[in-house]
C-alpha cells in the first residue's frame, strides 16, 4: 500500500511504485494551462478537486467544475486550462497500454 497526501503538486504514483498506472496532483494559477499534449498509448482520468477547468480534447472543448471526472481516450490531444479566478486543483491517473499488451 502507498498513501500520499495532496499537499503540493507533483507525481503521486509512478512506475517505481506501480506496474501500469501513474498519477499526479496538479495546481494551476488563474489562466495557467498544462499545455497541449498527447498521452501516447494511455487512457487518462482527470478528477477536478477545486476550481473550474476548460478542457480541450481533440476538437471538443468543455467547461468543467470541481467534483467532476473527465475521461481522455487513448492517444487524444488534450489540454487543461484554469478557467477560474482561484487555483485549479486536480488529480490525473493514466493507465499504460504498452505494459498491458506485453
């Protein structure tokens, strides 16, 4: 078992702790964004804890409020932007397909 507190942004679980999942805690200031990226061969779950996010996935854009869960399909280009006036805090979890297919 591994337990981590959500005290500061950064990695929560990585491949030194788990076989197929990674997780992290992200804190974005007003207007700040993660940056457009693709999680290759990974599905991703984003759990919005506090704040409002503008989530862009491929050609779709949604405003998402706290206590919401977002699913990002494998190989999808996406970005998370703080759309609120306060901090945006969220946890992401990814599952690695290349490990499952071995």
